[in-house]
C-alpha cells in the first residue's frame, strides 16, 4: 500500500478511538469515511472491510481495561474483601446486561448484515431519532436528582433493563453507548454512572462481536488474512487504543459538568448529512444488492453498516 492508504488506516483508527466512546455511532462514521475515502481494493475486500470495522474495536476495549483496571479487578491486593465483593457484583451486573444483546445478536446477525447493514437511510434515521431522544431526555426527564449514583444502588434488574435497551443497537446507526446511556438515565442513573456502566458493558459485547466477525470471516467464509491485512488491523487498533485512552478520560470529565444535548444536536445534523449523502452521492442499497454476473463475491457498494 502507498502512503495515502496507510494514512487512511490511521485516520480510521483515530475515528474509532474518538467515536466509540461518544454516543454518536462509531461504525457509522467509519463506514461513511470508508465510502468517501476508498482504500486499496486488494487489501480492503468486501469481507475484510466488514471485519476490519468491528475487530479494530479491540484496541478501544483494551483502553477501557487499562483506564479502569483497578476498578474492574476483583483480585487486586489493594482492595479490601468488601471491595472485592463489590467488584464481583459489578461484573455480574455487567454480564447480566450483556445477555440480551448476545442472544439476539447471534440470532439476527446475518439478517442485519443482509438487509440493514448497507442502508444509509436507516443509519440517518437512527442518528436523528436518538439525537432527538437525547434532547427530550435531557429537557424533560433530568430535572430531578438521579436516584442511582453508586453501583451498590444499581440493581440486577435495572442492569438487565439497560441490557435490553442495548439490543436496539443492533439496528445500524443507533449507537450502543447512546442507547444504553439513554436507558440508564431514564432508569434513574446519574450521567457519570450511565456513561461509565456503558463503557463497562462494552467489554464483553465488543469482544464477542469481534470474535464473531473473525470466526465468520476465517472459518465460515473460508477467507485468509494476508500479512498486510494483519498489519492494517494492528495499526488501526493500536491507534484506536491510544486515542481512546484520552477520549475516555475526557468524556468522563466533561459529563461531570455538562449534559448530553450537544451530542443530540450533533446526531441530528449528522443524520441529515448521511441521508443527503445517500440521495446525492452514494449508490442506493438496491443497486448494491445486485452483483455482476459471474462474480464470485457480490461487489456491494460499501455503505454504512453494523451499529454501535
């Protein structure tokens, strides 16, 4: 690959590291950039591109583990027995919140890839819908003080409810962090706890999603990764890790003093922009679904896909 292609990989890693932890749908941004700035087709094949956008999340996940290692470590020698017990309870809540998305994600992954993953209009609509939801929640539901400001007050049932909301993120453009934060706010969580718990939920969910895509790409689709493709993944994931370290701390600092309205406004503007791009610039999903005759693999125009 030439310099511009390597630069593209770095840019995608930066975008992943920034948008993964903001409630604005990271994969939507990755795929819009991927469509506007196409990479080397010999490297970024159709199957590899779908896997790439998911697997580079591993760098972002590692950043969460790094930042919150002490808080999430139930075996730390520096914790009392009560603190270790509280940490184990937190992990149970995280895993409970993960179950609905894991089950439904496994069931509907292929259907979502087939019917929704390349639809700009779905992405744009979801960006606008949940952007409006943030504005409504902040305007009408956040006037009273939150009732859940500590994890000891976060019940297992409430964690499950937040996990059920996470299922909505299977629809492209929703944003996994966005929908879980909205659900947590409506259930009485403070903004800080809602954001932090959303980060924690990302660990098992994103690990599972990355593993699923990798297994499908290598074992089910019988595709082989070249050394160059492996290097591309490691570079993007490494950049995403470094950027995520800064963004995670920054958003937690920001949310102590501000609300989510700016993200709601951004989502609405971004959603409108995506729909306009779909109308005037990108190929329609119907055209993308019609492969050339004799092609071994559909030459689908890579639009916007898998949501977070």
